[in-house]
């Protein structure tokens, strides 16, 4: 045997699986087809800019992250709790008054939503913090939109705030994502903060991998096929193990298993080099007008100065859906309508069109199945838990425990 366990994929789930297996006394080989770690959680360095592969934030309240990560070593830089919302050709700030009490009056007077809506947000904040977080996924099988309406939020605040805010997290703005995910995310924002590691989101998988024996991980090692106790690499080499874990995105795992691949959420992220930051505050900007392609925008270098060279700013724009021929022109036109002629000097650094950015989970009530799908093959990934960094980490640990139970 080449190892007790072969893990296909060095994303967050695969790395967490390997880490848990090591604590349980089992050896691993982690095979990654690309040239780096992290899967969808990677950071590229381009001309002095740090570009996360798609706009991402780290939620400090994630229970699994608190268990396995060293937050101090990540040197987290935090967003201002709240959002700046574009509506009626103006920007309006809506702050979290629980975390910024000096902004209570400002938030109450904000034209985004009624006073009734803001009181409902306070009640929602209380509601989602009751009980164990796992219980949130089982409370209801209805959509996030149905829950918001059930809680008597107005159509106005759903349109101006919840659709672009949750849309940027779920990568769909119809809010068809199960309500449990919405309540879990709202709990995480209520209990912690949104942050960026000092060296980009890619620092998270790097830290997890640093706790593993260096010889366990092989990058640039694509896998051709998987059988019960063996993996054939694209170069023809065959590796053997007592168990195989497919820690790839769901559509890749399904290809290996001979199943019909499922669709995932698609998103496009455009990064611009700006001489002057269009906003000074380290806050998320939401499109509450629902005109133009932009769902949300941020200036990562205002949150974390390492994201851009000195005397420049990095602007991140998120568009739900895939890249179209005319998209960049449309984005520029919308940015100009928001920030004026200064955008004429912005240069496009890079565009990321991410086809399987998140799995689509119609219901959390269908996620009870075992990660063991044949005698010696197991699966792991956020599509087995919840579409999030937390879900990927939890699935990795749970799959490792199932493998260890099988081998022992």
C-alpha cells in the first residue's frame, strides 16, 4: 500500500480530512491536479495585488474554523459590520448597531427599510442565536425568501438589502437557498465578523496544510480514474490504499463515479486597479437598485492594505452568473454611474469566471447519507454539509472519522 488513505483533492475539505486522519494515526497521500492548495479558496499575486479567486470573506464565528485555525497567525483584517447600499442614485449606510452602538441613530434613520424592518432584524438576530447551530439547518425546509416573508420583512428591505447581501453569499439573488443556510449565515455575522487574512484567503488552506507532513501532499498530480483500492494517475501510474476519499467538487466526484454531474452556482469576479479608492470605509457595497450587472462591490485594500501596492487601491466587483461578451463594458458603465469620471483611469487586472463556485443544495433534509459510497470509497466536500468554508471543514472531519471507523 502507498498509504492508508488516498485523498483526491487538496481543497479545504481534503486538507481537513487529512489533518483529522493524521490525528487518528492514519497515513495519507493527498493528490491535487492543480499547482496549488485550497481548491476554490486560493489567492493569486498579480503585479503586487492579492486576488482571491472570486470575492470571499472569512467569517470569524465559524465553529470549525475556531477549532482548527490559528486566527492570530492569519492576522485578520475586519470589515465594518454593515453595508453601504446603492439606492435611488445615492449610497446609504446600514450599520450593525449591536457592534457599533454609536451608529444606532444613523441606522434607524437610514432610508433603507422601515423602522419596523430594523426591529425585525434585531428579532432575527436573537432568533438565529438560539440553540446549537446545527439545529438551524433542520428548522424549516422552505426557501430563504419564504422565511423572510414569514418574518414580516417588507418587500423594500428584501429587495434593497437581503437580495444583494445574501445573493453575494449564496451566488443567487432569488433567495431560493434553503432557509437554514440563511439563518446559519446570519448567526455567523451576528456572533463574529467578516474578515480577510493578511496574506489573502489562500492563507487558510496554507495554514491547514502546514500541520501535515510535507511529503503527504502532491500537487500537479491529476487523477485519471478511481477504483476500490487504487487510483490511476493521468501519467498511468497506479497508487494503492486501504480507502479512497474523493474530496473534489461534486461534479468532479460524480464524473469519477460515473454519475451525471450536477450544476453549481456560477459567479464572475472582476478586479480593478484604482489610483484612489472609491470608498474610504472598509465596508461592503450592495446594489439595492437591481439595475446593471453588479451585485456587490468592495475595496479589499481598504480592509487589508496588503491587497494592493502602495498608493493604489484594489476594487473587487461581483456579478452573479457567467462571463458574457459585453460584461466588462456594462460593469464599467455602472461603476461610472456610481463613482464618476475617476473610473475612467481604472484598469482591469483580472477576471475570474468561476463555473462551480458553490454547490446547489435544494434541501438540508437530504444530507444525512453516509460519506461512504462503496466498500472503500468515501466522498467529502461542502456539498455534503453546507455550501461554505465551514461546511467544507466539517465534511472533511466527518469523512475522516468515517474512514477511520471503517479501517479500525
